[in-house]
C-alpha cells in the first residue's frame, strides 16, 4: 500500500510539473503579425493590432509613430530658414495622406537556426514621388500666374504641399494605391 501511495505521489508530482510547464510555455513569436501590424500602424494609422502585440495602449503606439514621422519631416526642413511651423504642419498632413496610399502584402516568414526571423513583404510600387516633379512644375506655373514670386516667403512650402496633395488625390481618385 505504501508503495502504491509513493507511485501516486510521484505520478501526481510529475503531472503537476507537466501541467505547470505547459501553462508557462510561451507560444512562438508571430513574426508575420508583428510585421503586418507595424506596417499598418506606420502607413495606415491602424494601431490596435500593434498595440495588442506590444502589450501597450493604442495611444502609446500612435504617439510613437507620429513622433517618429514628425521628426523625420522636421529633419527634411532642418536647413530651411524660410519655412514656417504652419507650412511644415501642412506638408506633414499631406505626407500622411501619401503614406496611407501604401499597398503591401505580408507573406511568409522563416525562422533560422539562431531564432532570427525573415518576413517577406510584397510591395506595390507607387509613382507619387516620380510624378511629383511634373506636378510641382504645374503648381509653380499656377502660383506665378496668381502673382507669387519665387522669392516670396512660403512659396516653396506652398508649391511642395500643393503638389503632394494633388498627387495623393489623383492616386486616390483613380483607385491606385
């Protein structure tokens, strides 16, 4: 009888150990979801999935993404003395519209023997920036026809912002992302 109790205690202890280890085992990292949620947050302003994966609030994800984006815009104009905060804000808003046009598809993931992940992403190219020069030339002609001069304060920002806006609208209107 004592022998049977001993085996029951050992078996019970083993089962508890297996149960505890099964409960504490973390699931594998989902690299595909991580990459997709990161891209969605960065380009489409969809923060919920990324916040859930990072275990932080949507507000924190939004704040981080927007601060990084705003800083990159500020760096673009760091050496420009003749652009105002309002002009930078208008340009930032238009560039956010352009970012929303990003079209991508997260595909497969591979994990190597060191535990590193590689995730393939198929990106559909956009010609917004390639055609921006043409749009800028058109906007410049219009501004000159309205009486603006190249030396007027804010003319550069005005032309740039309007050009980006038109390219984004054109791409959205014809259904291209």
